[in-house]
């Protein structure tokens, strides 16, 4: 369990497919990820995903998903994950969604990511954390900048974006451990 000021972050458990099914298929919630209709995935596909994760006995798998919950009443409100863990270069990517739209803008995402970054550096022993985001996803970029991420490049028209049925630019950002330690 990872404990922040406002959230607890826990591993996936049986039954979390209900949450993922609701959050990922919410078209409004995923608009700035370029998924106008949500992910359109069945509850069963999320159940299989959860089942695969919880059966994994590796303490350090190359990718893993987590749920963050409000500390005050343990209500699950969002998901975090790391993936593409490159063990030689000690880097990985991450993703975050505060799935409960009514609970956005209240500091939960910041607290969750702040503590997840600490976990990625100190538990996974990463040296560099990378992310991609659509170039007009300014809310998430503000969050990443607030945590010290730097813009490192743009891939032009790299993502087909269902909002308009056109290609969107993708922004790359990263955070180095030495910069994080200097905060
Ligand atoms: C990005 C996201 C995770 C932020 O979660 P949240 O719980 O709303 O974030 P917080 O309330 O902790 O806000 C943290 C910071 O994010 C930025 N932010 C959040 N909401 C914002 C808004 N409406 N407008 C501009 N910046 C915003 C701000 O920098 C904010 O810090 P501040 O309050 O000091 O200004 C959430 O909006 C989300 O899940 N979005 C949809 C999924 C997504 O885009 N994921 C990222 C894909 S790359």
C-alpha cells in the first residue's frame, strides 16, 4: 500500500473490473486521451486483465496497474499504472486517470502521482520516467509540469484522435531521478 496525504494507492483486486469498465468506457472522462467514445471494452475483458495481473507472482513485473482511493473513506477514484519498464536503462512510462469526474480538480490526482513517482524511483529503482500525452491535454500537462516533468519533444500527427477523426500531435515529457531528488 502506498500512502499519500489524500489517497491510498493499492494493487488491483478481484472486482476492480467494475471500476475499470465504468471509468475507461466513460467518453467524457477519456476525451483528452483521444477516445471520444471511451474504450468500448467489455467488463469481461477487464475481468481477464485483472485476473492476469492478480495471478502474476512476480513482485517486479514489467507492467502493473494500481487503484487510488480517497483516504477519508477508501472510495476508489482512479487508476495508475507503469509499463514498458526498461531494466537496463532503468526507465518506464506511466499512465493516470482520475476516473471519478466529480472528484477531479480536488488534489487527488496530484497526491496520487506525487506518491507514485516516489514509488517508481525508490521501489522500482528507475532513473527516468517518461510519458506521452496529446498535445492539447493541458490539464494533465499542468499536473506533470507541477511535478517537475519537462517537455522533451513532439511527434507530429502521431495519434489518430477520434474526437475529430484526424491525427493529433503527441507530446513527450520526462523526469530524471536527479531532478526529482533536488526538489
Ligand atoms: C489529469 C488528471 C489525472 C488530474 O487529476 P485531478 O485529480 O483532477 O488533479 P488535481 O486536482 O490533483 O490537480 C493537479 C494539477 O493538475 C492541473 N489541473 C487539474 N485540473 C485542471 C484544470 N481543470 N485546468 C487546468 N489544469 C488542471 C493543475 O496543474 C493542478 O494543480 P493546481 O490545482 O495546483 O493548479 C485528471 O484530470 C484526469 O484523469 N484526466 C483524464 C485522463 C487523462 O487525461 N490522463 C492523462 C493522460 S496523458
